[in-house]
C-alpha cells in the first residue's frame, strides 16, 4: 500500500494497493481516492498464513 499526494484544498488522498495471490505476487492494482478525515488507523496484523503456522 502506498499513499499518494494529499489535495490540500479538500483533504482527499490517493491510496494504491495490490491484490496478492497465494505466493504473495501482485495480481491486480487498486487505486482509491479517499477523504482523509474518514480514515481510521488500524493496528497491523499478521497475514493469515503466518497465523496458521504459528498455531501449528
């Protein structure tokens, strides 16, 4: 995920992310134009595959 420039006039931000396959390779790109005031910071979590290995 990357964060593009913020439009200072109205606080809109471009976010770029990728859809990953089972090998972790990007298969599709997603661009979102979002209002910065509507974003919430979330804690980082381990990918599902890592959690499964940790439980084994």
